[in-house]
C-alpha cells in the first residue's frame, strides 16, 4: 500500500465538494485539516490550490479544513473523527491550527482552547446547556497525532499562516504562542514540524507590504485566491524543506518550487549572554552538520570548537548550514539573520567552498558560484522561474567581510577543510581553486586568514591513511566526532598563528594545549 497524506480543511470544504470527494483507494491521499486559512469559499484558503501542485495520477488531495474552527471545535464537532475514520496505514496528516484557538473558552464564540501544552482542563457550560470539557491547545494536537499513529499513519504539524499586520517594514511573525506550542508538540510526539509562519513571513517581506496587501483584500487574516495560491506554493516549499515523503507526488508545477527552510527548523543557536562578545561561525556541513548533533555520525568542527573557548568570556554561535555554498548562504535568509545579531566587538569566522563547485547549468547549478575572485557575473533562471545574477566565490566572501565590518565585527576567512582524498601518499589540496581564492580575498581585504586546507592536510599526512580513516563518517567529506575534534583544534592552532590573535583572550584551558601552527 502506498502512503496517504492528510492536510487541514476549510469551511467551504463541506459545500464545495471536499467531503463529497471519494479518494481513489488505489492511490495515496492528501487530506487537509485546519481552519479558513486552509479552506475558504472560492479557493481563498491554501488547501484548495494546494492540489494543483500534486499529480492526480499519483495522489488524491482532499481538503477537510473548516472555517471558524479551532483545534477544540474541530474535535468537538466530530470533524476530526470523520478524518480519522478514513485514515489508512501510510497516510500523512498535515495539521495547522491557531487562528481560532485564542480567546476565553467560556465566552462566545466558545471555541478557545486553554493555553499551553499541559493536561489541565476546565468545564464550560455551552449555550445549548451541555458541558464541554476544554483542554489545552497542545492536548488537542497530541490527540490528533495519537489517532494518526494508531492508524499507522504519519502526522506533520505546521505553524499558522501569517496575518497582514506590519510594523517598521516587518510583518507579524507569530500568532501568539501557537507556533511555538506546535513545535513543542512536534518535538514531544516525534513528528515533523514545518515553521510555516517564518517561511510565509520571509517570503512576504521580500515582496513588501504594498504587494502583500493585495493578497488580503478583506481583512488581515483571509487571503484572496492569489494569496491562497502563494501560501499553497509555500506549503509545498516547506514540505520540501523538511524532506517530507509527500513531495514524491508533486506534479510538474510542484516540482518547479524550490525547498524553503526556516531557521527554527534548523535549530540554529543565538548568543547565550548578551553582555559578552560573540564568535559567529558561518559555512557548510563541514562546520555544522544537520542540527549540530552528530546526525548520521557526521560532525562539523564548529561544534567541538566550543570546548576551546571560555563560555564565561565569549559566546560561540554556530550558524553554518549544511548544503549551502558561499552563494546560497548569502542569497538565502541565513546570512541576513546571522548579521542581524552581530554587534561591535564580535567575530565572524567563514568557511565555504565544498558546495560552490560545478556548472551553472548542471544538477547543482542552484548553488554554484563562479570560479575565481573577480567581478564576473552570470545569469541563471531558478526552478521557480526567477532570474538570479551569480557572482564569483571571491565576490561573496567580500560581501561577508564588508558587511561584518560595517557592523563593527572582525571577519576571519578560512580555506575549506580538506577531503579524504589521497594522492601519492598525501592528502590532495585545494591550493589552485577555493583554497587559493580564499587566501587571495583575505590578502586583498587585509583580513585574518586560516589556511585550514593546508593546516589540516599536514596533520592527515602525518597520521597516515590508517589513522585518518576513522576520522571520517562518509567516504571523503564529512568527519566523525574524532575528526571534527581534530579539525577544531587545528582552527585554534591557526588562530594562535595569527600572532596577536584577535581571539586569544577568550581561549579556554583546553586551548592552551594546542600549539600555534608553523607554516
């Protein structure tokens, strides 16, 4: 049996045919459960145009969201029971609530949940005289998830759509605590979570307040058909971002949508103590793999390096993201969000290169930077149809340097760590490509430079193939914990070799045992 996916349904579902639809039992099904932001009369909720992004020959899409409903009333009115009754093993249920869950539970329209995640309850006498036992928002989500799992299906939680409320050029990003509570439930229940609120807000802010207002012709919550379609595309992007199995059924129209990942889904850290300076790390998976928790046995050096610094003197914040290049870290939200936290007296250590190589028209063209350090540019058309001017690897490094300095921080450039590729008994160097270009930019910009490619390669050469082998968790790129610890020590060694090292005052006792690198 192939999987089935469930999603939230809107009000018009009951009258426009969503409930009347009979899913093809030979196909998986996508159901939608939620409120009017997912289903509203005239394709004004994202759950209706959402179907256009999936191949009807591969999957059914049925929108069961219902306007005006909270998690409490969706359950209390029996709407959830009808969805649960149709679930089969392998189904996927995407659940999105929040817009109608606030307010007093004992006041009209009698749909508010109790706030929070606990087991507390309150009995409410309803207008018809019956008593309703009201639970917390988190309790209802856990109830839905438990029913889904009982049917051997799979739940996915989404945080709410954003409202068209702006302040100082920024759109409202959080609908109370409902997004945070959804995330907490997802973690507790061990189900996927997509921070749709952040993805929605990031996209809307790029469009600007004037353009986004066109998506909300009636009020600040409910979209036009065009706005619903925008949100539908972003839900597909969010599903791709969390690598959901549901995207195996996208149509050609859905395939054209690029993945979107929110910072919340990446679990990226922030400075622990605002009174201290911060060392920010930016780069790819060789600096931070996954959530920085050693997923798949792979570790980046940006995690064990914490031990080489005194947490009472400096924050270490690893903002590197796997799979990104100097280009995609800069053009996405990652550098923008990291830069927002940078203050005078901070440090920004950058290491890119592993994901920058390739051809613009090749399979990895979406992240490739042009070769070299010059002003050359190229134009690409991304999968979503947008055009992008692509610059050289060196150009992107210069942007990080200039923008970090503009915030009063000290930038430090690193060459990429070497791969486990042996040639004539030695580790191959990137001395003619990214290693060379990183050094060239650092020299021209008068920026501290750590030649990690050479520093670490020398260590590997000295250890030999047998001892280096367990330092990698894959054939040649991603290190194990032991390898990451060695690389972190070599970063410290390189920092000490800078002479008056800008970070010397913050080293821990462990760092004292690391000798400065001697070229």
